[in-house]
């Protein structure tokens, strides 16, 4: 089994939104674990949200399902909680860390297509 050394997966800080939309997500840190393991059919990300940061602007996906599992910390979900966002529902979502500590979550996207509101 190929093991991924998570600490050696490059980090990506912030998002690709134009000003001023990038500001709430500016300190978000993401590691693309699926890419590091060579996956091509779906993505798996480990995301760290410092206090006050957003995972993204509110968005939804027309062509891909999304699954979120909170590992540590608290958004509207707490550690151990999970949520699903089926494609095509128009159910906009994002996570906001309203706690005093960093929240970590894992996210799985079933394809690598664009979302309805920019890059995530």
C-alpha cells in the first residue's frame, strides 16, 4: 500500500478568488492528498482553517458530489461530523471556522470539474 507522507505534501495557502472575495479564505491551507498519491478520477484534500477563515466562498457543484469529514476543531460541524453535498442540487455550502483553534477537515470530490462559483 503506497503511504502518503502528509507532512511532505506541498501546502497551498489561500484561494484563487479576485479581491475582495479572497480575503475570508486568505489563510486557508490545503494539501492535495489525492494528487500526491496519483489519483486522477477524484480529489482528496486536507484543509486547515485558522480561526475566522472560510473554506471557500459559498458555492455548489453541478457535476460532482462532495463529502466533508471534520477531523479537528469546529465549524458548523464538529470533530467527527461529516456532511455530503450531492451534485446538481444548488445547495450552496462552505465552512467557517468560528472557534479559537484551527479546524482540520478532509474533503473528497468525485471529479475535478469546475464549481458554480469559482475555484475551490
